[in-house]
């Protein structure tokens, strides 16, 4: 995913369709809500809880996209270059975790 262009696309959408960004606290609450919807699908579809009939048509991809959208909003409104942050994080995880995961008996 090209995060930088995704941030620009979200910003353009907000300006053309959304009037303005919700404030950061509202977006944080929205993010929590969206993550909860993802958790509900995962818990019921892949976990041990039974899936209600009304939940069977819920689209996990759509809910994950909602999470990404709100994260991009938060990055935009707080001045975070999420592409740079993500690239930095991947570099750190690659250096830090390569041997750790290969040597983890729980993962074999």
C-alpha cells in the first residue's frame, strides 16, 4: 500500500465530501468503535463465540478499511507522515525481530 498517496486521497476526500476533519478525540473514539467492529467479526467468525445471523453478512475487509481510513485521518490531522513512520517501523522490526521469531519454539 502506498500510504503517502492514501493520506493525500483521504485528505482530498475530507475536503470535497467531509467538510472538515472531526477533532482528534472524536476520531480516536471512532477508531475505537471501528476496531471493535473488527474484533466482533473476528471473535464470532474465527473465535469460539457463535456468529449471530445478523453478523454473517458483515464484511471484514470493509471494517478493516474503516480502521485504515480513520488512522489516515488521524495521521493527516496530527501532521504524521505515516509512510515514513511505517518504513521506519518495518526497518526496526526487521532488524530486531528476525532471529527472535525464527528461534521461537512456540512458532514451530
